[in-house]
C-alpha cells in the first residue's frame, strides 16, 4: 500500500485507472444539489503551502470539504521559513495537531518526499507541486480531462510544449501518460529540455509544427518571462513565433484535438487569446476536474483503514 | 605539550606488513627499532606486547582534505574532535581546510589551528592556507607568511570555492613555487553550477534538481593543467569526481605536467542513484556521479593517474542536514569510514593491494603535502606512525559510535570489512577499537 | 468478488427458477402494495442489487404496460465500516431522469443481513432528494439484524448461522442465477457487519 502520493511514478496502471474511475463517480456528486459526502468526516486535511498557489489550494480545499474532512490551511510562505528547520518544526506541529493528510506545495524538489520519509509526521503526504520535480494531481486531472474528451488515453498522441526543464507538470504528465499508454512528445527549445530527457519514456523535438501533425492533445506549459534574462531564449517574440500556439497552428489540428494548459496562462506568450478562448481549449474544464480528481485521491488514500493505492493487483 | 614523556616500548606481534609478510615490529622511543626476528629479541623488560596476528600494518594514513570547522563552527567539529575521528580512522596526519570562520588566510589563523592540533595530540594537524583573502577569489592571501609561520603551510586551497579567475590562478601557481607549495584547486566553474544541487544527468532530470554538470569540473581542470604546464608549477586537484577529469589528468601527466589529484572514498563508492531518496546525507560537493564515473575514478586511482584518497571529511550539524534537500548543507563526514569504504572500492575489487592502499592513502599524500616523517616505509629507523587494520571481520557502520561531533555519514548500516583497530602516532597509541586515546 | 473457493462445500438453496419466481412475486407485491407503479422508483444497490432492480423493473413494466424508472445507489461513501478496511473503488449512483423527490423509492439488494448497508443507503438517499417513502426489497433475508430495519419484500427467508456465508449469483454478473449457502468460512463471515453483494 502507498500511503502517500509523491510522484506520478508511484502509480501503477491499476492505481491510475482506479483514481480516474473514482473521480468519474465523484464528478457526479458535483452535479448534485448537495455536493457533499460524509466519507472523511472527522479526518483532518492540512493544506501546507510554502508557495503561493491559490488555485491549487482552493481545489484541494474544495475536494476535502466535499468529503466532509476538516481542512486547515497553513500558509508557510515567507523568507524565514524557507529553511529546512522550519519544514521539520512545521511537520511536528501538524503531527501534534493530528493531521491525517498533509497536502504540501513547496519550492524545493523532494520536500514532500522528505516529509513522507522523515518520521516527523505519520499522516499521508500528497504532493501538490514540489520545485521543478512533480505535480502528480495535475497530471491526474489532465489525464481525466483527456479521457473525458477522447474516451481513451492509450495510443493517443500528446504534445507537451514549453519550459519542460522547470516544469513539474511536464514531469508528472510524462510519467503518468506513459503508464496510461499515451505517446508523448515534448517540444521545447533545447535550452528548456533537461539533460537526460533522452531517458524519459517519451519523444522530444525542437520543432513544434512537425510535432503537431496527428496530435490528439496539445498541452502548453507556462513560460516565465524571467527565463529570457537567463538566456534560455533570446526574446519573448522569438519564443512565441517558434513555440507559441496561435490560431494558425491550431487550425492545422485534427477536429477532435484539444488544447490544454495547467494555468496560469501567459496570454500572448505561449498561447494566444484566440486559442485560449476557443472551443478546443479545455482549460476551465481542467480546473473543474481538478476537484473531482483530488477528491478521488483523498478518498482512496484516507477513506479506508489503509490506502487503496499501491496494492499488488 | 604532549608527548613530553616518551611512550613505552611496544612490540607488535605478527602483523602483516602492507598485507604481505607477517612479522613482529618493535617500537622504541617513537621509532621503529626492529622488524622481524630481531624485534622480539630486542625487547626490554617494560615492553608492551600487542597481538596483531591477522591484522594488516600500514603506515599511518595521511589526509589531504579535512574540514575541522574550528574556528567558527565548533558545533559541527573541533580540531580536537576531528583529530579523534582521524585517529580512529587510522590517520596520523590531516590537512585542515581553510574555509573556517575566520578564514585561514593569515599566519595568525593557521598557527591557531596548528596549536589546537598540537594540544589535541591525536594526529598531526597541518593547516591549509587560503589562496585568496577570505576565499573571495579576488586578492591573493599572504601565502608566504603562512608558509613561514609555525604551521609551515605548504598546501594552499580555497576549497569550497574555485579559484575561477584564470589570472589569479596563474599568479597563485607561480607564487607558491618559491614556497615549495602547491595550489589545491576545487575545480568548479561557478557560472555553470549556480544553484546546482546534484550531478546533471538522467537522475537530476527526473528529480527536478538543478544539475552540476561534469564539464564544470573538467573545464577548470583542463585550464589549470595547461596553466600549471605553462608556468612550470605544481598543481593538485581536489576530489576528482568524473571520468572526463581522469582523462584530462592522464593526458596532462603524459605531457609531463606536475599535477597530482585526489579522490574521495564516496566518489569511489556511491553514485547519484542514491539521490533518488532525497536524503541530504547524500548531498555533497562535487556531487555523487554516475556508475561510469565511479568506475573511471577507481581505474584512475588504480593506475596512479589519481595519486591519493582524501576524505573531504565535512561535518555538519544536525540542523543543516535534517531538512529538505535544497536547504541542506553539502558534505559528509568521512575520516572514520575512509579506510573501510576505500578498501571496499579498491581492495575487495582487486584494483589495489594493501601496499597500493598504503601508497594512495599515506605515501603519496604525505609527499604532496611535503610532510616530514609521514607516509614513510615500515622500516627500521622510521617514525612509528602506523595503523593496524582488521581486514577479516564484517561490520556495519554505526554513526552513533563515531568520534566526530557530527553524524552526517551516508554509510549508516553499510557493511564493510576493513577496520582500523589501532593507530600509533610516533609510537604512541592514539586510537584503539574505535576510541581515541587522549 | 464472488468467493468461489467456498463453493466446493456450498449448498444451493435457490436455483435459477426459484430466483425467477421470487422476483416475479416481489414485482407483484410491489404493485399490490403501492396500488400500481405510478410513483415507484427502483434503486439497486451495487453490485448485485442493480441487475435485480432492473429485472424487477422489467417485470413491473410488463404488468403495467409502461416502463418503471430504475437506477442505482452506491453506498460505499456512507458505510460505517469504511475505516475498517482499505478504501475501495466506488459503484455507480445513477438516478432516473425524474429524480426521487416525492417518489416511492424501492431499494433493491441481494442479501439483508445486519442492516448496515440499508442504513447507509438511507443516508445516501437523503443527500439525493426527499422521497415520499422508502421501501426495501431483498432476494434473501438471512437474519442477524443489528439495526431496526426490516424488508418490505423478501424473496426467501433463510435462517443462517453467522459462521455461514450466503452467496447470491446473478446471471448478469456471474453467468447464472442461484443462491448458495456455504460452510463456516472463518472470521470475516462471523462479522455480520460485512454484508454486501455476493461476498457475504
């Protein structure tokens, strides 16, 4: 059993399918007049955020509350708490308060891993984004969204475009989509692909137009403007021209193809407003689906005497 | 201070000298007085006898690269506690790195460290002098004053930081020629390693940790061997960690450049796969590399391209390691496990015999550091600096039993076979069975 | 979920024809009691309650000459023993288009045992709407109630020991219809709280 969700790599095909199927059922709860289940009554879920991320926090908060868990939001952002000492002390505090699960967002890659294996805390740890490492629930909600639109993921061609080097979303998506049988191509300027990407379970390319041929899903990643100053690319204009998704590129996609973005978007940089607001864009749906998927994860980790994930099915 | 009274005579019986011939060895007045059949005959009445059958006798180990943290971070280590760790690890001499607070960049600081070492009396503590003022990388420290001080500094290093300015490095290399000194370079191109957290490669790509590319080490070594060749100076390269570095050193030595190099036990033994745990005990600088690199530095050490094993013993307080990876300090303690780990990497694999280990862990480091009376052969008339090593019993590394003030070892629970059981500094027992004898 | 390993010593107490007859009788009882099927909604409890509810709906529809609304009600999230076992996947909750407000909801399950499933079902139902009344139809009532709950329609009353297992097979899921009673099966069957579907 896996008590924690730290990496998309922790999920077997059975685990991932169970989460997505459970999310499917839970999504129906959101359509009901009473959007609440008693399942996690008496359980405490702490949202421990060392980084600002209102959208992820409220998504987890809504998910936990719909399952009747008690939710404590702990915003630990600030210069003095970026020291490790604080992560430990914070963890010990949460343990003393009886947290059954800690949903952690942290700027340091591996911080959720450290929390899960430190012995500081006994509850389940859910990685809500760690540094440039992973964001597994984002990958799950992306897969959920793809499945709803394309019915199956296996064999689908998914193109992920942008700052892969610094993207936890890309890492989790590559791992999860490989497990689910999709064919993933990462597209970025060479400066924004990590050394070692050749060993990932996906293809990579520097040519967006060539990669879009036959794509079922195009996922655009956020590109931060400050990367320009670190010489990852010469200018915003050149980046947009080579790697941005505009109406012209979108028009060459197959009719059923969808456009995704984990948000927040830099309109005009990696995606134009025309694309972001088009019918193909499922970006708002991704947000909605985030709640169902996170409900499923919390339920499967906390709902029973033991986690439903990581068994030897 | 110490050693005011002569130690008692010691007869070591049945030790295997450098892992070869089994012989008795008599120590009188801190000097090897007799070897072989003569030893027992020459024994006086108040002689202490040590049963060393089954143990390997090596010359006392010499570490070119030790962080003793004093002055400044006495919470992590002191000269006294580090000396105890060294003695337990089989060392009779260590080089104390300059990155203390204040930095060892003046005669005053190096003499202070030297005196602290003398007072501890468990091994010879040779301060390393900083190359640049405050390790700032811009102005040369007073290298001559440190060389002429009571500490007689011969090794100069900004370790922890690279002397990255090519002109400054050239000047330092030239200047120490007058002092019979050597510049020990921490080879790390700073711009290529900004914010670096681990070896750049397949593992860093997966873990999302900023990469420390091999080229950042290799490019500096390449530049420095060319500089050393150009100005005819002696260069020492600290903690070589990559296959490319070994190749460059091999090439430079082939061209006659006066360059020496060291490798740490952890770079001989551990790979970046360990970082997958995000356990900060594996965070070290230079970072743990790939298996290919480990194989290459082992071969380089075996064929002499790399001259020495040096511990880079880097004690850190619990707070600096009990945290998430990015916040953790770099470094691991190593004095007490160096011989066991190095033997696992080199002897157990058949790459070196015990004579070879003595050469890499004692003879050559002493020569590089220009130490008198250390790294000498086990011959009559030589100072009795030696270590007896149990090579036949498996044991598991226990951090709690360590003499160092810090516990940041990556080897907790690792099984090793070679273990120093007794260390003699000029005939005096400084450590036995894991405890220092103060 | 069917514990087939226990069937080597299992004894068949209802065969396929018995099951058919029982369902037909229940269908008529539902009609009689509610004076027709105007406001009846059948909700099966996964997994084996669902096909049973569908069959009842078909039979009632045949008698009445019009379709009866049928759906499913998953009670997993409402169980009071959730914390006693690892979390598990969810069944489907699917309400007919008209919903359940002011309807006569007939819950359909395969086995009635401790009553905990039905208690959970009543909780689940209250989140979905406000029926006029709720009735309960089960294929087998094996006794050992732990809650003040009784069935309105029973296919077969089956006195059992708590150490026995009762297994309902339905052709939609198991390939054939039958009710089996198995020998003592160890600790889990001794705990009547663990009633659900064919694995009890």
